[in-house]
């Protein structure tokens, strides 16, 4: 009996080792293969067609069979005329275009990789009558990441292409740094706007390490090569320098927003506070209360709506880390900002 149990345990170990080894090999092979064949492309979608298909389905579902035949005949004639008109407008280059971009930013503003490609593509074909709508969602993040994202949007402004930013959920801190570049900012009534401030925090384990007699050596050339550290002994001078850097960054942030929106009373809104859309309108942080859907529908007759999206295949490790980060951030939001949930 004992021999049989030992044999079963040995067999289980062999099977487990085999499964782990094969899984590791498959994962390793997939990662290598994906690294060699990462596909990147610009995806263009004609948004009018999506709205039109949905609208027609709803209309047809409410009609009798006899009504459907009459309606379809009229619609066919109407479409022929519209196609001819649109063709003439395209040939004369008078049909205006609205380029629609989406930016859902993480802490590091990694989405700027796609944003710069999308804007470059638009600038290569757009004229002064065209417009760009950016559907923005971001709670902010690192200053250099969002600074670059704002600079990319500023390329449109410098070329005289009108930029509309629509905020349906949130544009706070670095997100608002991007939004303020727009010629016109539209916010949903309960979207979170503002948070014009800078934050920096870091844990310090120095006391814990001393308790267990663990020494940390940190050598630098330059008094402020390191200010606050996680493991060393932070002093009042390094803390003071760290706060000076935060204040310098905050000043640059405020100056940038003031340059982009001169009518804004920057001192009254740059204390780090955020507001809901309707309150942000009163403070002139936004220009209109509406949603991105309303903007698209209102522009449909006059403009050709084109969604521009930079698409690339993410690596397995990148997707895995991104998924973990998203779930952790959602959990932390629920824990620390539960009072804002309905």
C-alpha cells in the first residue's frame, strides 16, 4: 500500500513538472514570436454608417411590410442623390471632415504612443475647415508623460486645426493638462474636471531597517542627485528640496493652462481641487455641458465623421501587466473613494 502511494506521488510530480515545462516553453515561444510580428496600423472607421444602420433598423422595426417597401424605395433614391452630392463635394474638396480620436490614459500616459501617430496621420491630410474631436478619459499621472500628450495635441492648434475635447467621465490633473489645449472643451454634467495640482509621495523604510540592523549605502555626486529615498535617512534639507521641485512643477502646470486658456482665473482653480462638469462650467474650466455622442450627432449632416485609431498588437506580458494594473487601480478607487460611488 505504501509503495502504491509513493508511486502515485512520484507520478503526480512527473506530470506536474511536465505541464509546467510545456507551459513555460509555449509562453516563451509565443512571446518571442509576438515580439517579431507586432503589427501596427492606422484603423479608419466611417462613423456615419454605424449611426445610419442603427437608425434604419429601429425605423424598419416599427413599420408594416407595405410601409417598408415604400420607405426603402424613397431611401434608395435619397441615397443616390446624397452620394452624388457627396462625390461633388469631395471632388471640390468642400466636404468637411471631423476626425474622432480616443484617449483613455493610464498613470504613465502610455497611450501617447498611438496619439502621436494618429495626429501625424491627420496633419498629413487635414485642411483648415476640418476639425478634430478627442474623447478624453484620464485621471492624470506622470508630468513628462502628460506633458508630451498635451504637446502632441498642441500640434493641431499650431496648424490651425480646430480641436474639441469631450470629457464624458474624467479629465483631472494631467488629463486636464491635455484638455486645456483644446479650442473648445465639452464636459458631461457629472464628469470630474480640474485637480490642477502636483502630488508626490514615497514610503520610507529606514527605521524598519535599523530595527533589524540592515545598513543601506547610497553614494551620489551632486547634493540633490537624490532627494527623498525609500531606504536612506531623509533629512529636512532633502524634504525641502523635494517640496521645491513640486512647487516648480505646479508653477509650470499653471503657466501652461493660463497660456492655453487666458480667460481662466488660474489662481482660483489651481489648488488641487476638482469639480463636476456643471460646476466646472461656472469656473470656466469647460465651455459646454454635453456628451461626445451629442457632438457627433450634431456634426453628422455637415461633416464626414472619421474615427482614427492607431492599432498595435500588445505583447502578452504587456497585456498581463496592464490587466493587473487596471484591476488594482479599480480596487483602490473603491477603497479610498467609496463615498463618490452611487
